[in-house]
């Protein structure tokens, strides 16, 4: 059997580098044919010298020439969609709304999309969904929670009739159990100190506010078609149960493993088969307890905001995602406090125009409008 040809968008990030780890472990099973980064020239040069892809995408014009000079014989371009052509599977590990072109182009080309970029599906759900019907197109989630649900649903032959509810687990982030008053002076370093996962700054902050889980609720609805009133969140600090599906007969199927993103990455690369390398294997003799508790939605308001935006539909999820990106950037730069992140999102959604996008251009316009609205909210916040 010939090697599966893999393109990695966001190859310098956490998902991208771990994808390369999985490919190294599965010697000969996969061939990396394309890499894409924003501006991480040194990293992508080192990666390309190792795997010798056909295409390297660098979106930063200042660093692109540097990469091209270092990689003679490799096509170096600024076009993110150029990595789609030679690939069988595209791993979208781009952070934020910038990952949308990769999601759209991969599905439109009838390729398998290993999706770690939740924002593109959340923001452009009405546009992305029809593309999933493209012959050959396949969307396999890389988020550990959605990968878990994807695995659990394989035990059902009629998901529409048999699924009672989807239960997404959340670690609770670094501030689990703390009150709103306790969190008034949270620092950036504290918000980035996730107790379980090693992630980039944006996702780490989202985890600390539970916005990450809120966006995952919207993503679960988009991925699996589950109504919002049948998607629940439960806090599980050990991060061993990655999510569960309860069926109408009372059975609950859960996916368990130690927290290791290489497992869902490998699942997406190998689907419908499983890879041979064991990532996240549990030593059952050492596993002493599994705890679960409801989320504190009064303190962590972003989770409720996500449900509200999801139920509103149209471009509301896109507005929420954009407002949150603006707010998180502002927090990381010291412009606002941690507990003002949901304030920015609330203020932005209050002026949402109710639009329902039908084209990529309309999604991009909605994102831009939301960012402008969020910036206005930022300017009016008390210091």
C-alpha cells in the first residue's frame, strides 16, 4: 500500500509539530507533501529539510523569500490553498479565523480534512456544511473532545434516532473552583498555565475562560447535527474521559485515554483504520479516580454566551468567535483584564446584525464587522 500523502497547515504550531511526531512514529505509512506557516521561517525550513515536501506555504512576505532561498527545488508560495492539490489528507492546525481558506479548499477539493481549527467551522458553518457533501470530502475532527464523540458514534447505526445526548468534558482550566472575585486580578501567565494540556496562548486563554468549551459546543452541533439542548458540558479535571455519548437505551459510550493530542491526530490521519502506535495508553492499575462536576457558568460566562450564539445561528457564532479573538489579543497585550473578555463578547453580540451568510465573502465580511464592533466595545470598557 502506498503512503498516505499529508499536507500540514500550521506546521510550526502545536498540532503541526505533533502531526510530524505521529508521522515519524508510523514510519513509511505517511508522506508529507506540503507544509504551511505564517512567519515561522526557521521552523519550516528545518521541517522541510527533514521531510522534503513538494510545497511550502509562507504567508508572511518578508519571511517567504528567506524560506525560498533556503529550500532550492521546493515550490515556496504565499497561497494557502496550494497545499491541497498534492495531498490525500490535509491537517488544518492554523489558529483562529485564518484557517477558513484551508477548510473550504480541502472540502471543495473532495479531500479528507483533519480539522483542528474549530473557528473556521464555527464562523462559517452555513457555508462549510454544503461542502461536506462534495464527493470524496471527509471531515474528521482533531479536537480531543470531538474526536472522542466521533469514535463513540461509531457504535450507532442510526444516530438521529439513537443518540440521547452528547456530553463534552472540560478540564475546568487553571481557575476551576475559583470565584469571580478571586479572578479579578488574573495575570497572563496564570491564564496560560493550563493544568493538563500544552497549547498555544490563544487556546490556553480560551480554556481558562471556558470559551474553548463553548466554541466546542457550537462545533459539536455543526459536526454531528446534535441539537443544542442535547449537548451538555461536564467538568472532568483528570482529562481522561475525553467525551461521551448517551444513547436512548441508557447506554453511555465514552472514549478514555491519557491526554495526548497525538492520539486524535493519528485517528484523523488513519481513519477509518487505526494507527499502530499507542499514544495516551492508560495504566489501569494506576488510575485511581475519575471526577465530574457541573461547570460554573456564573463565573465562566463565556460558556453560556456560546450556547446563546449557537442557538441564534446565522453569523452570530462568527461574531462571537471574532469578538473573542479580539478580546483575547487585548488581554494578552495588557489592554484589558481577564474578566473583561466576556464583556467584550457580550457588547459585540448586542449589536449583531442578524445576518445569515451564504458565501465565503459574507462570512469574511461578518468577521470584519464583528472585529470592528469588538474594538469599539474595547474602547468603552472601564480601565
